[in-house]
């Protein structure tokens, strides 16, 4: 008779457990379970390792040979006096999540207006709310709450779309810098195809206002340590040739700079682009013609692509923000992520709020998994299914590549900025860890599919503690 299988020796974290608080600028050493993505095929898990972060917030070592934080401090030069953080049995360190596509001004509309398709949703919900940010005080109220919520949900880097208003967009940049979120931000450019006065006067004004935002961001964060500017045509169907040409010139004048735009979201949107920009062989050829296609270009959606689109995208090394939640809510279609990856095109995940109803990249991972499985149901071909390893990569390293930040964030490689989450799967929330999990990978899977902001205890960006359940609780319970 075989021995009964015993559960592994996991013990639940105490709900009131608070880690020792490191001072912001001191070197830090974390010791415990460390998990990150190495490639689309490999998640690396260290059950016990030490991660050293220097006083600038840069990762100096990842050492799996030491048995404690104290041993790591003794072994590594400059870390003798480091603040040490030893993780509890059901905690792990994970790279900060990266949201490659989010509409900041649409935040108040989350979960509303999903009855229609893209056109109806834009006209009834998006245009009115985006137009309302002519009132800059609204931007101050909304963005303050939104950026904190994003951080609490573990999004350490977000590529934001803004509204057509330079002042409100500058408020967004100021807010990200204030709360310590890494962000890519531009003013939205719209001249045609919109409703509710949600458009700009002319191409000159649009380019001028975009330029004002780029200058503002470069003034408040000259080194680009957190907030980075971008040029932001809403989509080919909203930006006529004279404005697209002006944005191309702005791109060349400010290079290197990022571009964020939408592409091939619905068949109608593709047709509208061709009507406005006659004579191009594909959507991608249009953006490429104006010089807006390159390794720093972030393209949302990319669902209804032609073979020619794929060719140009691969040649120019652009990145795709896959917004599975919003694509399903608006019944846009299925983004064929496998096809993009097979062509060597960079892919990250986006929440695309408010067309998507959740700001959580954990939710984006689940939705991306489901959409890939629907493609398998639809075609009968299992190759469309994204593996768990691929989902983890897309949410972290893939997002970093799409944002052209792969040398800065995305995993715990030495030399990168410490953008990280302390995750706890032993709390009284939705994650049912009870000792029967087979291994550390099971803990990660439980978090990805069952977790939320309650299981994210600490959020670091560039080594600075910026959010997390612990921080929120200490604010709630501290005496005045
Ligand atoms: Zn979008």
C-alpha cells in the first residue's frame, strides 16, 4: 500500500503580517521565493534566493546560493548595512506588471456602456467623457485616484492614452511622477470621425499641443527616469493626411520618441482609414509612410490584419498591445497572438479601459488565455492556445519590449530597475492555498487566475515603495 501524499509544508501568512519597512534610499536585500520570466517558454523560480537592490533602485545581484538575507549582506560588497526583507512562506517577489494600453480619461466609465459595438461605444460613452477633460480640475481628481488604483493593482508601467487636451495630459504626467509610476504619455490627436466636440481645431493646433506635452514631460523628468512622452494619433480613421504628416515631422524632430496608436480594431475602422487615406496597400503602410512605424511604436488591437500588415509590422519591429478584455466586450474580434509571435512581432498585454472593464493586468492575462482558447474552439487547432509561461511573459517582459523598456524593466536581470511586487497568496482573499498545491508554480498560477490587489502587499518602482496592501493598511490604521 502506498503512503498517503502529504501536502507540502506551506503555512498560511498571518493576515496582519507586515514586513519590516525599508527606508526608501537604503540598499535592500530581499530573501525568499523569487519568480520571473526568462523567455516565452521559461518561468524561472528560485524557492530561496537573495535579490540585492542598490541605493539608486537598480538590481545589483540575484543570488540563489545564500541561505539567508544576512548571508547575502555579508557576501556582497556595499550591502553590509542593507535593509533586509525576508519573505514569508506564501509570499514571492514578482516583476511589476506592464499595461501597454490604457485610456486614462475613460477611467470613470469603467464597466459602463458595453452594450454596443466600437462605433456606438465611442459615440455614446467615450467621446463625451474625453471631451469633458477640457476641465483640467476633473483631470486632477480622476488621475489622482486612477494612478493609485493602477499601482495597487501592480501595474508599475502603463502606456496611457490621454484626451485631446494638453493641460489635462500634463496633469496625467505630473500625477504619474508624483506617485512614482513609470508611464508613457501623449496627447490624443483627433481631427475627424469623432462626436461631442471631441476633436481639435486643425492640424497645426494638434501638432503644437502635442509638442507642448512632449516639452512638459521632458521638463519634469529630463532623464526620462519615470515618465516618457509619446506621439499619439488616435487611429488612421481619426487623423487625416495633413495631421498624420505633421505628427511624422514631430516624430523626426523629437526622435527617439515613442508612438501610441490604434490599428485594425474592427473591419469598419479599417474601411474608414482607407477612405481617409486613399491608395495605401495596408493600414501598416499608411503609418509607415508617415514615418510613425518603428521599434518604439505601440499599436493597440491589431485584430483585422492583412498579410501585408504583418509583413510591414515585422520589418519595422513595432509592438502590439493585446487588449483581450476590450476586444471581447466590444465584440471587435480575436487578436491572433500566436500568429504575431510566430512572425517575431513583440506583444504585450493592455487593459484598454474603459472598453475593457478591469484595470488589472492579472485580468488581462486571464482574458488573453480565454481569447486564445476561443480561437482553438473556433478553428479546432490547439496551437492558438497561449501557455501559462507565455501569459506570464506577455504581462511582464513582453510588455517591456512593446514599451521599448526591455533593458530597464520586465524581469529581475542584474542592472535593471527594481520594479517589483511582493505577492502574498496566504491571505484571506480569493486565493485558496491550503497546502495541496504541488509546487511553487502552482502558487503562481493560483495568484494569476484568482488573485487581485488584496494579494499585492508591496509595489516598488525603481526601488521606491509606491503602493500595496501594506501601505494602504498602515495609512488606514495610523494615528493622526
Ligand atoms: Zn484603446
